[in-house]
């Protein structure tokens, strides 16, 4: 980050950020103030509407009490005379100026039943409009005054009258009962989906919603929503925000002018250093920075001049050394990339590491034993130089690198050693091994440690190339499911072994194995179960084979084993060992429902002179003779492989 950028950032942090934060706070306060006023106005309208509704309910209650006190109406209700009751109720409704009168008989009257909440289904008398609201209630009792005779509910105002009474400029009113719209100053489509409280926008107009709920006729509930127009609030907020922003912008401009003046003074001082640094960067190490005064910039100039002198003295040596190392590493990298011999790679890598860091000796130790080493042999190791003299310090560095999984250094007196793991591509995998170098006289520096790590990484990549090459070779000749040789490899092996048998006059045996009823296994238990059976039979075939035998998957459920230096009896013995082991095999079923047993049929042939096709045909005929004559048996071909049709059954 440049000095100018840091200075700008400093200005932003101490001036602009606080002022922006202040602007945000002021804008928020303005908004909250105006929104609070709008909310208060909406609350006042809601309180006024509530008062109107409550007064209407009180009038309804007084009217209901007067109706309930009428004796003639009470007599008609006791008799169950609905016509007389309706006639009297109509007169009382006109007398008390009611918009609706609802009478529901109680359990004390004739033909009494349970009162329902629906006036349409349980009302004894129901006069007036269903749009009436603000109902008041009273109870008509029997002559004894104990049992209730009927309930009276009366209203002196309907929803339309209430809306006209409550509506004010900038205020819309919506009255609902359940899901039904009773009255609204908004169009019916705009009256849907109005929340009980909160903000709402209809046809481009912003409203604050307030309201209340009240009980009404027959246990129903009225919902009254008042929508206060707050569109003017937004313009007021915007105007106040613009004023606040203008004031803050003025203060910000003054601060910016002051910052520019200070910044230019500092930049003039920095500019001299920058010019000198650029000239040094271009190769002119004679450049000197003028130093004036005794402040920090003068001290910086003096140190800068000392640095340029030292750079001029060392730059040529560094260039020569860098060129030598670059050429060496490039040469080693190309050698590593093209070499598929792991032993040669290790030797080249060790020699290059010793030379690159100017060490006295070095060694590379791999984790895995060499391929041709006997079991239990020590890991493969390559030594360069007199390793024995510095063996102690080398072992210490190797132990530390092995324990930490990172480059490590050790010293013992005047001796120093440096060790680095040879990494694998996967971070969680154990390294290939350790490369270590040592010398006497001076310790290793940071550049040499980095160089050894780079060489170790290149060695690791090259070793993985060798491993990948070997893996591809194995995969090219191996059946992935069973681990046996594939058909292609079998053809190569049988060709080689037949030629060897003919050359040396030694018998070559051939065992052909076929799993009995394998299609039924697949059809009954599924192909995954069939794969398990194939793997288990292949395992038995491998376990029953000798070191010189080469078992292969011939195709499908058929397998074959080339048996060098084996006559017909020997081949028969091996086949019977395989057949018996498979017969005793119990394969767990994948569905967990018990074990699965399978058998195999075997055909064997042997010859020292027959060709490949004759030998394979003889064993194949013997195999299918075994399958045709009952399965789970071994059949020998005749001693003459040239006559595959002649078979001998065991």
C-alpha cells in the first residue's frame, strides 16, 4: 500500500467515516421523527374510531335493555308466537331507531334448544340489515325472574354510517366481519389483505395501518382498520435529509481542503525518496538522497544511501549465483520429469542437493523398501559424500523432519545438518521419505533451506510420476473387479509359457474354472452379489496358486490359471484344491438374509508340445464336459492336447 493510499485511508478513517456515520444517524433521526408523527396521527384516528364504536355499542345496549323490558314482547316469546314477537319487535325497532334487532330464545322458553352462534340458523326474531355493527345486548327473563327467556342484541348504526362518521381527510376506513367486507372507503379490490397493523401501499399511496376488533352480533367479531395516508411524510423526510446532507457536505469539504494541503507537503518529501528508489531500481546505484534537517526523513535518507552502497557491492555476486542455481535446478527438473527409474532419481536428487547448498555430504531415505529388497529390509537409502563422519547430526535433523513433517535443522558443535521431507501431492499423505544434507564450518541460511525444500518437492513429483507409471502398467493387465490378470494379459502369458514349454521340453498345465449357475446368482440376488461371488472365487484361486502360476479372469464367470512346469496330474491336484475350497465357501448375502454357497466346474489340460490354441481348447472341452455331466467336478483332458475332444472325468 502506497504512502498516498495510507494517508488517504487515514483521512477517511478519522474524518469521512465519522461524518458519514453522523449523516446516517441524522438521517435516521429525521426518518424516525416523521414516522413517529405519522404513527401518532394514525393512533389518534384509531382512538377516535374506537370511541365512536364504543358509544354506538352503548346506545345499542340501552336500546336492547328497553326492548328486553317490554312485557308484550316477553309474553309472545313465552308463548313461542314468532309472528306476534316479530310484529312487536318491529314496532320497538322503529321506536328506538334500530338498524338491527336480534332476539335469540334461551333454554327457558317453549321449544327451547341450544342457542347457536349464527343468527340465520338460531334467531327467533332478526330484523334489520346484516351490515349493522356496534351491537349492545340484554336478557329477557321469565316471569319468576330466574330462568333466562331470550337474549336481545340491538344496534343503532350500520357499517356505512360508521365509516362516514369516522372518515377524515387522509384517512381510509375498512370494516370487516370475519372474511366479509361490510364497508370500506377503498375499492373492494384494495380492501383485501390489509394487516392489523403496519405499513401498506395501495395504488401508489403509502398508509400506516391501525385498528381494533370488537364483539358483535351472535358472537361474531368486527375488524376495523384505519389507513392513514403518510405519502407526505416521505417528502418531508427527503427534504430534511437533503438539508442535513448539505450541512455535512460543507464540513466535509473544509476537512478535505485541509487534508490536501497537508498531503502535498508530505508528498514532496516522499517524492525525493521515490525518485531515488526508482533510479536504483533501474540499476543506477550511485544515486543519493539529499538529507536536510534532523527529522525522521533525514534519518531515512541516510539509511537509504547506505543501502544503495551495499547493494552496488553485492548485486553482481547475487546475479552470478542466481544464474548458476537457475541452470542447475532447470537441468535437474528436466531430468526428474523424464526419468522413470526411482533409484536413479534419488541419486540425482541427492547429488544435486549436496551441490546446490554447498554441503559436505547428504543422503535420501525412502519410507518404502526397495522393490527387489527382501522382506524386512531397511528402507532404501542413497549416500553422497562422507556420511559416517556427520551421521549423528544428520540423524538428528532427519528425526525432527520426520516428527514435524516440515523442514528441520540440527547442529552439533561446528556441524550443521538440514533435512526436508519429500512431499506427496496429497497433503494428508505421508511423505515419500527424507532428504538430508550436512556440512561443517557454518550453518545453513534461509535461502539454502528454501532451495532444499524446492529440490525435495521436485523429487517428490518425479517419484509420483514413477508410481503413476507403474500403476498404469498394472491397471493395463489387471481385472479391476477380481484383481486377477485380465484376458489380454492371459493371452500374452500363455503365449510366452507355451513357447518356453516347447523350448525346454517341460509340461505346461492349464486350469479353466467356471462358476456353476452364476447367471442364476445374478438373476436371483443381483449383480452386486454376483460381483462378491466373483471376488471370493478369485481370492481362492490366488490363494491356491503357486508363486510361478499366473491366474487370470478369462471372461465373465470363467477364470484360467497357467501352470508352468506342471503335468496333468499336478494340474488336476491344483484344480481339486480350488474346487474343494469353493465348495466350502460361504458368501454372506448382501441383504443380510443368510449365506450363499456356490460351486465351480474345472477343466485341466497339460502338454509340453501343444500350441496355445490346442492347449486352451483341450482345457475348455474338459471344462464344459464337467458342466454337462453334473457340475462341481474336475475333468482332465487326454494327455494329447492335440485331441481336446477326448476327456477323462475325475
